[in-house]
């Protein structure tokens, strides 16, 4: 057993224009994406478009496809039809406008540490994009926040994707992944002032997203959000793989929070694939308990299980961890062992005092800042100054964001260095098909006309387009094709070798 699997994240960033509360968010989001697209390595050739041909967002994992009036067709327009900006980056990632937000989707990676790496590369990308936009004539300052709500009733996503075996019954995912998702917020919540979607009750809660989920299972991502999303769009060989699209999670800034969020999820999914759970942890009312756990930063709330037992979120997570330790065994590989060890450390610290983790996790770090300011200024939770601090924690600008100030002062533990993250802004992961996608865009920018997660399309002249399918995510790696890029000056040379094979 290993924690390693194909995975990725998609983060929609909050956006505001100082002094222009009525600014069109789609326009400003496009300005952000286009500003970053002016980078030299992205502007030296024709900009490759995103290829939507194989996308099926309305196919449901429960065995049917939605049609009719359930969805607004305008929400599913390709970028060339809607006029929204869309850029494929040389690190294999995608930077684009999703409805009213700039969104960064990491390239496919194989382990939790690389999720942290490329997720952080997305933060730096957004910070640079905002800086470039501010210096672009006719645009001016645009502020970006890695958060999940405007505290006025709107929420925007921080999604995760995990490739799983198609043979795993979807009902097993629902039964065993739900208790994990309901309770994992205790270590990966980003923290928020306000209870309810409109933050009308002035208290602190653990998660930014918990109040925006209304059902247990469903296909929607923006209305009636489900704990388990059923979108069945694998972006890979559909006979072998399922891509589990996880929409219930906060956008994390703390590196260990992201690491644990995806690392623990990958272990739990491996256990589900193997049938390792005994079914004793089912929660009686998952949606209600999701909110109740988030609303109690003391972590004392008792969750009612379907078998009648009542446990805290920490106790439920500890039960999952105990089963994971038994499942992984003593010979777990180093990546898996690191996740298990950090999981145990964090749960033990949360049981003692969550504030012990103010240097590792987002919600304790934020709560610590807010509490100190509240005490110093004698403020209640409804104070506008506290709301401003809450938001400023998520500002992507290194000189403005409170998270980044904590890092600069050595107050947050890290897994990575800034040099690693800067390199990941342009360099793709070496062990997935993202390597091939990224290298093609870097090496042959004028000859790549389109790309998607599972293909790259080349224009080789003579009115001829060639699609290279990439249905196996662990092919097209540096080990497979790295040497080809060294000796192929043109895309046609590369394609001659690939098609000959």
C-alpha cells in the first residue's frame, strides 16, 4: 500500500478591485489571467487553447448523464465561446477563468508533497499575475485572496481530484469517505468569522466551506453542494479509472494543512479500494454534523453515528487513523509513513490544545491572530477590524498577506523552500503525463494549438492537425520521453518518433 496516486487540486481565488466594488468579476479575472500570459515563456508562440472535446461534466458516477434544464448551458461554454481567458502553463498546469474567479489547476502529480509544491506554485502565479495586472496600462490594482467566501453569501471552490480504480463501487466511496470528509476539517479548515452562508452570526468557525453544503451526494458544485460529488469525468482511460472530484475542502495556505488534506485522503481512498473499512463509522446526519463540527473550535462536539454511538471529530479521525496504521503495516513506504506520522502528531496535539498547532495549520494560526487582536483592542467578533484581519490572512501578496508575514517571521512550519516553488511555476512534475504537456508547450509553443488533461494537439503544417492521446497519466514522463525533447528540434520530429512507436 502507498499514499502515492495521481492527484491534483483546483483553486478559485477571491478577487476584488480597490475602489471599484461594482467591477465586473469576469473581466477582472480575465485581466489577471491575461496579465500572467504575458510572461515571456507563454507569449513567444501562439497561445494554445484548451481542448474541450473529451470533457463530459454532466456524466454522473451513479450511471447516467444529466440532460435538460438541470444545468444552465451558459455555465458550460468553452472559453473561446464565452471570451474568458484560458492559459496552459509550461509546468503542465492550467490558469483560467471559471465563472467569476481566476482559477489555478495544478498539473497531475503522484504524491502529497508535490501537491503542496504545485499548489504553492499556483499562489505565486496568482501573486505575480496581480502584480503584472497592476502595471498594465488601463487595468490597475486587483487584489487576490486564497479563500472560499466573500462572507456575503457566495462561496468559491477549492477542489481536489484523485484517480481511483473504476472497479471500486461508488456506494463504498459514499459510505466510507463521508465520515472522513465531515471530520477532516479539524486539521485542514482555513477558519472563518461568521456562522451561516451570509456570516450573519458573529462567531469563529473552523471551516470556510462547511456552511455551504446542503446534501450528502450529488453532481452539483455551485448549488445544493454535496459532500460527495458524483461527476464522472476521469480524463483518463474510463474503463480503468474513476476521477473522484472532491469539492468539500478549504483553500489552505499552511503547507502542512494541504499535505495532510490530500495525504490522508489518498490513504483512506486506498483503504476503500481494498475494502478495508468495517462500516462502523457511518454518521447519522452528515450535513448537519459537518456544520456542527465547524462551528465548535473547542472540538468538543459529539457526532452521532448510525450505530447510536457519539464521538468527537478527533475520536472519529483517530479511529480512521488506527485502521489506516493496521492497513498500511510496518513496511509502509516513506511517503506513506510521513503522512501517518504527521496525522497522528496533529490529532494528538488537537486533543490537547488546538493552539499548539498555530504554527502548522490555518485555522489555529488565524484564530491565534484574531484572539490576540481582540484582547488588545477589546473587540467583539462582529468588529469590522476582525473581518479585515480574517480576509487579510488570505491575501496572496507576500508583503500584505498575514499568512505570508507569519512565514517571514518564522512563525509557520514549512515543507518547501521558495526556490522550489519558483522552479515549479515553470517546470512540470517529472513522473506524470504533465511532463509531456509542459515540455511540449515550452519547446514547441507555436506548434501546439490545443491541449487538455488527456491530449496535446499539434499543427505540423499542410493543414494537418495531430492529436497525441495521453490516456495513461503515468506515461509521458521524463523517464519515458525526456530524452526525445533533447534531440527533437521541431514538433514534427517528435511526432515522427512517437507515431513510429
